[in-house]
């Protein structure tokens, strides 16, 4: 600190220093550096110090988990997260260059065809809450341009209609007695839905072993799409059929 003459003596006052609560070197970041404070009894700022290697941090990347300080002021990325999409039709990896999970298609094992039609009841206590559907879907999972088919769905209670081509297949997997397919439907207005169709037994099996799930996933900014989300529902009537290629 600067000392001033007292005005009533010949000597300059004793040297004074900033208090120990004064920061003399701010932390370089909020991760692995530490702010240094004055000692309160000397002019020098203490040597630069860092968080120990036991302190967790974040390097800002998606493809690293459990990042930790290295004891020298740097945040070091940990192992990659799990990118599993629970899809037997893909290989899963966290790409450090793009910093995101990527799923490559496994071909030709994940090609399939399904057809179906019937009704589901989302509210079992309300027999008027009927959802009618019909579809055909075929192609190769995770292959852009590899999907074919059409999906038609009517929510009678809400008086909404989903109608459009099958534009993408997420997975198509036989299960021993039938198969499961998850696919995307895009309407003419640009509304997107994901549909999961499950065939677990032959038609007429009791209880029903076919299931349908419809999920709204996207609406264009300029339009309101029917936001239908059924949850996984057994068929009240009808059938879903896996076709061996």
C-alpha cells in the first residue's frame, strides 16, 4: 500500500500491506485454478496454486464424462459416456471430432417389413377413446432413404388425424415369434411422429400380444400438429404382422 507522510514527523510510516481478504490474482477460470489472496504481512502475491487432482470439473465436451483437474490448472476429460441406443441395428460411439453420439447402421441384419391395422384404447375406462390405425412399413434401419410405407391414424375422441409416409426406420428386429419396428412418420404439413409396432404372437392369441406406441416428436414453427402420445398400448382389435424378408 502507499504510505503518506504524517505531517508531524520526519520519518515515513511503517510499510503497510493489503489485508488477507484482498484477491491479488483472480482465478483464470472457474474450473481448476484458484484465486490467490494477499498474505496481509508482505508485498508479494503467493505463488499460483491450483485445484487438486481429486476435484471434478467439466471440459465442456459431451463426449467426456467424470472430468477432473490435473493439479496443474487444467481440466482433463474422462472416459466417453455410453451412447447405447438399445438398438441391435446400430453400432454406437461417441465421436470426439463431432462431440456427439453416432449410430452406424448394421446391414443387412436390420432390414424388415411390418403391416398392421386395428384399434387401441388409451383410456381403458372410456370405450369412446378409440384410436384406429393402419400401416405398412419396410426398409433398412438407420439408412437415410431406406424407408418405405405409409401410416394412417385417427384419434376419434380428439378428432385428430395423422397421415403420412414412413420416412425413416430406427430399428427392425425379429424377436423369434414376430418382430419389432420403430419408424418415423412425416405428414404433408411437416409434423413428425415416432411409431413402435410390436408383433409377439400369431393373430388370435390370448391375451393380445401386439402393441402400438405413437409419439409426437416435432411441429414446424408455423403449424400446430396433433400432439398424440399413446404410451405402449395392446391392440383392442386388429393385428400387427412381421413379415420375413
